[in-house]
């Protein structure tokens, strides 16, 4: 969540964590699922407001 709050792209997050961009997308999907966000909700905006 900290990397999303820094407004980094998926590729930048993947490079920092040493994972593939697809793995970063999967983690983002799982985070959205845990937070019960609807598809139209903006994950990045919600995290920036924390």
C-alpha cells in the first residue's frame, strides 16, 4: 500500500519488489478484494486518502 500511496506505476512497483508486473497486478487485485472495493472504485485514490 505504501508504494501505491507514493503514486508509483505497476511497473515501478514490480521493479522495486523484484517481481513481474503481472504479480503486482495480482497483488493489487487481491488488495481490492480484501478491501471490498467495487470495480468502479479507485484503489489509488482511496489509499491516498488514508
